[in-house]
């Protein structure tokens, strides 16, 4: 059976419906950076999705392409994630989509290193006749965070974020957004198949002691 990150690391991907503290270790990702409204048809965000999944699945299928990766095992490609911010604002305003800046990511298994990643970018570019060079190998260690599961459309996240803020204050912490520590979302629902009222999104904010 293929290794499934969501099931093996439930504390990171399947949090409760109420805020909780969690320490996020160092992880590697395939990442694409951009800015602007993610809902714009054919826009930068939509193009980034094609690049992310193209590289992610090239790595997953690497044995069939004859590329050997030390320590490789079969795995389910992890869910799409995103780090979001807006210049001059602490946190984000989901209504001001044109002001978004983002880093869209998909987690990589630890056995994938920079050289394997470079192979995947080159292979995807050659086979799909598309430029995959915007993809980058990104390593992040988020550290101490507060997270919870949000149910429903993205535009209703404000209520969940308010609950997180209240919890943070009650526990003696404060948000630590900025300086590379960002609002983080993990998308567990396929928006093409699931109605917005049933979407599940992990919301995560970095924190520090107040």
C-alpha cells in the first residue's frame, strides 16, 4: 500500500475543528511563487498548479522513467498547500484577492533531494514541452504554530481565524506573521468536485510567546 502523508501524519493534515498548538518540523516542497487573484482564469495561480503537479507526478513516477532515487518508496502525492501574505498587512484579508502574494507548494518525501528535483524539472520540461523552471526546491521549518480545520468556502475563513486569535491570546501567545513566517493553508478537498460548503482547509499561523 502506498504511503499516505495525510494518514501517517494526521497531526499535520487532519487537525481538530478547534484551535490547537502544533510544532511543524523541517519539510521539503516543490514550490512556485506568484501574486494576484488565484481565481483569475488562466492566471498565474492556475499556471502554477500545472507546474507543481507536473513536477510532483514526475517524481512519483520516476521508477517508470528509469530514474533511481535512493530510499524511494511508493507514496500518494500530498495535498496542495499555500503560503499567503499581502504587503503592508498583518495576516490576510480574503476579500482583497488582487493583493495576494503566494507560494504554492506540494510536500516532497524526504528521500527526494535537489539533484532528483532538478532531474524532474528537466524531464517534465522535455516531455511536456512546457517551461517548468519556475518550480523550486523549498525547505521550510515552521516551528510552533496554531492550526485548526476550517469547513466551508475560503471567504468565510475570517470566523475561524478569529477563533485562532482568541485561542492564541488565551494560551499566552501572539501571532508571529512576517519575516518569512506566513499564513498557511492546506487544501484537503477537490474544489472541482466538492461544493464550497463542504470544503476542508487546514489553517495554520506561526506563533510566539507574548
